[in-house]
C-alpha cells in the first residue's frame, strides 16, 4: 500500500475558496502563496497546486478578481522550495503545445524533477471570450478531443527531437522542444464525466474528482482506477476538501458560522451564470442560498482529532489516494495542521502498510 498524498490548493486568486465578506481573505499575491507553499513543505505535505484563472466573479468581495498566472508563479515557488511537488495549471485552449512543453521543461529544471502539469480545457466562456479564444461550436466531447490531441503533442515534444502532426485541432511541422525534461512532468487532470475519466485513465498520473455524495465520488474513483488498470496503468485519485480547524469542535463550528454570515450572493450568482445556468434560475437559487454556500468545496470542521476522523472517512469512503486541502487562512491554519493532524495521518499510513506487509509475509 502506497502512502496517501496530501497537498494544498494554493490561493492564487484573492479570496481563496471562500466566497464571503466575513471569511479570511487571502490576497492572491506571490508573497502569500510563497509563504503558504513553504509552510506546506515544512509541514510535510506532498504537493502544492495552483489553478489557472483569467477573470473573476465580482460581487462585494470581488471574488477572484485579482489573480496571478499559474505557470510563472509556480516557477518561483519551485525555486523557493526543495521537496514538495510543484503542480501548475495550463489551459490547452490558450497555450500552444510547443509553448507549454517548453515552459514545463523549464519548471522541471527549476524544481529538480518536481513539476506537474494540470491540464484543463477551459470551461468558463467569459474568461476566454474576453480574449477572443472561445469557440462556442465545440461540444464538451470535442473539447476533450482537443485536450487529448494537445496532450499527445506535448508528450511527444518531451521525448522526440522533431514532431509533425496534422490533427483535428493542432498542426505541428518539424516542431522542436529541446532540451527534453529529465523527468517528464506528472500529468494531472480534473473531471467527472465519462469522457473526463477516460482521459484521466489514458493520459493522467493523477485525477481530481468530485461528487455530490460520498458514493458518487467513490464510484468515480473506482471507475478511474479500473479504466487505468485495464490499460496497464496506475492513476492516483484525489478529492478536494476545505478544513476548518480549531482547538475544539465548538470553536471550529463557530468559525464556519462566522464565514457563512457574510456569504457573497452576487459573486456566487455570477459564478453560476459562468457555468451556463440561466440568469432566472440563478436569481431563484440566490434567494435560497445559505452560509454553507460560501464554501466552494466540501468542508469538514472540528478539533484536530475530529479532523483526522473526517479525513479518514472521506479518503477511505471514497477510495481515494489523497486529498488536496484548502484552508480559510493558510498562514494561520497550516502550522497547526502540520503539527496535530498530518503526523497522525502519516502514522496511520505506516501502521496500515506494516499490517499489509505482515499479512503477506
């Protein structure tokens, strides 16, 4: 049994992953993200990842209105760290595969082989309409074909001296990207549709999944594992989880309640419109939104012992290989998590591994 992996989703955009006036408000700056990444490494986390975002959602919090660019920021994070894996996001619909291949080879060298490429197709139309890069004629299935072709091009550029392709979406003529990475970057992908899980099984090393229920998340994880195994591959599956921790369960619940009081309904409405929800439905939904809607991912709260139990429930119940964790206030929340929670999770992994080895001996 391999040790579970735990990392953080860096707050590369202002507000992090809490849409609320009364939540801590990471400013999205490089200085904040560098401090968070170093703290994650010092705590013993396995990876740090940043999203790619080109336009925010407004509202009273100007949610994600100020963002940095993922690949260049993570190159700096790579230089500032020495062990933690460095996973940056790239949009296949914006970055030419030759350009992306070269950029990640650069991150590979800076990081000493710790680079990871989170490949996304671009699903929020307004982000790309503003730059003339949105093709409304492409179906979701077509976007996955585009990403698959893009990924094939990048992987060939990392291993071949000359690449010529005449594809459905990309044309390369005697294209070069040298030097090749010493260690091909880890390929990461997020997606829950059958097409997304197929891509993850064939191309990815890690798959980020979500689900409305624990059972739905478990089924997606099983599907990716089984699809990959059928191809003779191994793909790790991860979930995302916001952790709200305090000395006691009651104090942690108070933190959750305080965050919910200031939920930014306007930003949440704009976010749903960007997903394609009709404005009239969004208006109806906004009226019924509660404080819990301030959290953009599933969340758990409690004392360190309670958090350990919650995390085990999620990882075991959904049959995941790890979690990407979000904190309300990274600079305040990471040190106690690293002191009180992560060592317990690691000790449990070691005990399970020893038990597995003993049963096989």
